[in-house]
């Protein structure tokens, strides 16, 4: 494609992109397709001859767009937010245009140094002490795996994987601890890092679904007595099901006594630490060995962009550094090569879009968005609490409200089934999208306020839709 032709097509695409950002709220938030509908519209074999770009774009609008779920719709109340913004999109366009592979300083000095500065900006925004340094990972799942691998290497002195050592009888097996409400990525990382799921301890939680420090203490002591070495504790600030907050300070003290690595998973909620009045919810986070949060959830930065902080960068180097001759440069002793700070060798220039977002909104602008979302969630929680037909199931700490319909005279099984039907009714119009979870064994509806375009009117209409659906099911 000639540059002049590229320019012409790009203008058409940018016009469409601007219209989409303006009008996404008028689209159905979820697609009305069945499995296989999209695939049947795409030829089974690739084209032998070139096709005009106009046809490609038309097929995007005809085939792809009707099959997309619109995560940036103002009626998106599902899972956790996956935000973008105009500055982030423009940054991504430039990143794609540059097409740089940013694995080391020499391959793109600006990418490396801008990432260093952006991570320190985030550190300051969150109120983390200067001892923390950061690197951008793709997702929190990867960051958690990086933490568990680092913990394993520190515990074994880098001699071998824990599972291998245990099998050989050379050293005590290593255990990992997390609450019963911790994210499933921890289970996956425990398998991938070689600990084995039989050495993952799911610690019981309290009435607010947060890890019980006394239960952790018992598990740590029992393992030590059995000749099992505690390697890592994963604490969560903002669990997926309810945004529960594990008590970091007592957990950190137990990690210190046991010699275990403390990793804090704040994938969703970590962005809230930039708001001074919400920072007390993160009390004790400064004692972590590592922590992660996702700007691609609540800081308006396109997926993917996960901020991973560590106290000791040497732990990353000891775990991940591998420098064959063909990657050595004359600058290695004086620079950071981020290829040695995680699993990937090749790396995207993710810091550019983050730079665009922070500068475009400013810290106060980003704080205002989070404050608005938290205020809307608390207002919704008040509406739920005031309605005798409903109950709040978990404390509202951030933007998530967990509730359920509780009709009188029904068994718990019947109430679960009715709430499942209620959720289907609310989502059926495709004007909004909510999801569910189970807390304490009960079926619970989750409504997350966190999309950039979501305003009070959207939250109010969602609550009205819930109450109208109850009237129909009554």
C-alpha cells in the first residue's frame, strides 16, 4: 500500500473511530449472535489475489462489528472495566506505526527510558515508597507468574524448580498461600511455576470475604512442622468476586517471620490508590515484595498494560536474565534491559499510550473519574439497601456492588435460581450487561461501575431494569 493510499484509508478509519467513540452507547452492548455465526461468514481458505482495502473495511463493519461485545459501552457493568480513551488509542496508533521491538535499551532507547519514567510516575501516584521499581507486563496473570517464579528462585537459591527438588528429596517442598477468594490466575501460576496444586493453600475468609490472618498463621505453622517451606503468600486488594481486601499489614508480618515472598494482587483496585482518601484501603502495601495493578482496567489505557512493581530488581534478574552473545551490547552495564524483567523476550512499546493518558488527563483528572465511579457505586448500594426485596452481599469498597433479590418464603436454592433468571432478564435487552458470582455459596449479581462513559443515568437505568425484571418474575 502506497503512503498516499494509506493516508486516504487512515482518514476514513479515524473518522469511523471517532464516530464509534461518540456513538457506542447507541449500540447493543452484547452481540446477538450464536456460536459459529461469524465463522460461517469468513471464507475457509485465504484469498489468492489481493483485495481492495475498501472491501476489507466493509467486511469489518458487516461481519466483525455485529459480533463484538462493546466493553466501552456506558452500559457495561460486567466483570471489571476494560477501559480505553482517545489519548490511549492515538498512542497505540503511533506504537503500531513505529513497529518497534523494545526488548532492550539498544533496540529502542526511548521505549526503555520512557517506561522507566512512567512506572515511577505510577509509583508516585499510588503513594508507594521510592524503593519500588516497576516494569510493564502484559497482564496481571503474567505478573503473578513472574512473582511466583521469583519467589521460587529466592527460596531455592536458583538451584532448580521446587517440584524437581522435592521429587529428588534434596530440599523441602515449597508452598504458596492465597485466600479462597483469590483469582484463578494464582492456581494457574502455581502449576506453571512448578509448585504443584497440592502445595497451594487456599486460606479461609471472614464474613467480608477477606483472608483471615489467624488462618494463614495456622497454615504456615502446619507446613513448617511438616517440613514444607512457605515460599509465597498472594494477598489481594479487590478480589474478583467482591473486591474484598486482605489485611496486608498482619499478612506481611507473617511473611517476614516465615521468610515468604509477599505478592499483592491489586489488578482492578490498585488504580484507586491514586485517590488520597482511598489510599487507607491499601494499608501495609509498602511491605510487599511485589505488587501488580492494571492501568488497562481503570486508568483509561488500552489493553494490555499491567504495572508490576518489585522491591528487589535483582530478584527479577536472577530469575529471568539470559544473555546470549547475539543480545550483548556495549551498553548493558549502564542500562536496563526489560527483556530480563519478565518472561517475554520481545516487548511492545506500551509506555507510550500510558504517557499520553497521564499527560492528557493529569493525575487530578484520573482521580476525578475514579471518585465519580466510586460515588455512583455507593449510591447504587444505598438504593439496594433501601429496598426490602434486595440485600447487599458484600461491602462496597470501590466500584463493585454485589447484591441479590431475596423474595420471602423461598429456599436458598430457589433464591439462587430466581437470581439467575433475574440476571438473564436484565441482560436480555442487550442495553446493559451484568455478571454473577458465588459468595458464601450463594448466587450473587455483580454490577461494576467503571467505564469511562458511564454516568449516573446509566446506573439508575440499570437499577430500574433490575426492579422491573423482579416485577415480571415476582
